[in-house]
C-alpha cells in the first residue's frame, strides 16, 4: 500500500458570525490545514457554497463540501455551483459528495427517503450529470432519475475536472468510489443506521468495518488503488492523558465497549503526541492520509496538523 502525504481538513458551519468564521479560517490556514470543508445539512448551519466562497477569499486553502448530499439538490445545480467556485477560487475547489442519509432531515422537508439501492442508483446518475456538465459543452443525459437536454455550465479551471471525493459506507458506494473518485471518504454510518440517533453506535462500531470497507474500495479501484486518497472525519477528538476514562464515557453514551471506541478510525483520544502517533499508525495500517477535524476542535487539532501536514 502506497502512502500519501498527510492532508488535513477543517469543517466549519455552526459559527455564529462572519467575524468568528474569518478568524477561525485565518487560524486554520496559519496552522497548515489544507482544506476548508463544511457539511451539508438541513439545519441552522451556514449553507455550503456561500461559506466556501468566503473561505476562498480569506485563505489560500482549498475548499470542499464534505459532503454534498445528492438528494438535496439537482446535479446540474451542483455542477454549476462547483464550477463557479472553482473559477472564483482560481482552481481550489474539490467536490465532496454522497447520497444523503439522515432520515430526519429528509422528513423535515418532505423528501422521500428511498431505500439505499434507489439512492445509490440516483447518485450514480447524478455523478454522470455533474462530470458531463463540467465538459464545457452542451450536455444531454437521459436516465431513470435525471433527464438533461443540451445544458451548458461554466467550465472549471482545473482540468480535466476538479478532484472528486465520494463518501460512503456500503459496498456499492465504496466500490463506485474506488472506481471513479480521487479521494474516498470512509463513513462510519452502516447497516440500518438512518439517522442521528444511530450515529454514536455507528461510530463506536466502525473499527470492525474498516478493513472490509477498504477491500470494497480496492475492488473498485483495481490497479489505481495506490493513487486513491483515503479520508475519514475525526468526529471525536479528545486531548488528555485519561484515555481509558474518555473511552469509557463514549462507550457508555454510544452503547458500545471501550475497546470498540478505541478501534474506531473516527475517534482520536490521548495526549497530543499520542494522537500524532495514532494518526501515523492508521496511515500505516489502513492508508488513511486525509483527516478532517471539526471546527470546534481547531485549537486541539492545531499542534497535530502543524506537526504532520505534508509529511
């Protein structure tokens, strides 16, 4: 397994003001973060593309939705917004995209929550539409879920296209991601998990799934697997010496065991030096080289990123 240099993202979205967001973006840029990210939720979070547009003006970092929920918007809109942001940032846009999965958010706006197979079918078509629209030529597509006739979109600066990260947890999505994406986001969500109430348990059990998930990526990627960047969200970063106590606390909250918590690739517990070693170990073992931290953890993540970025 080839090792990519570390890259780090910081995911903002819930900041209360422009001033606080800009301050945090400047701080992340100075610490060596590579990418400003934001999650796509139907919530009080700031909307994806306006936040990323501000980040391009206030930093030298790349920008990425992490990730666009395909079911929330038409792929032609995603293609236009992504190409526009790539032009305005002079080639710093990366498309992070997945199907969408939080049932409560679908229900809140009356979107049909289709079975996973249907959502993945729709996602595959959407990806074809987005990439086709980025050609700069009139694009036509006729599928089961999308019909596009002679649509033109702005042509991105990056050629042949901006980098694409596909996030998922199941066999079909991760095999597809391995086949076509530059980066693959390994999601903790799995099985029957359909909402935020299930998310803690999914995080706690994610260590038992990571090897199988990577095998699905390998199946899709074939000989290009060493070129694919593997990414995870650090959903829980806890800096301190009481690793056992932190693992016990999270296990009690999530209904898992402390051992499962410690095995989760989405959890980082320990002193700063120990967390640095853990990230290095996970790259060695699983090939994970792209770690995205939550904006609330910026202070604790700064020394980790300053030490490891680009190595």
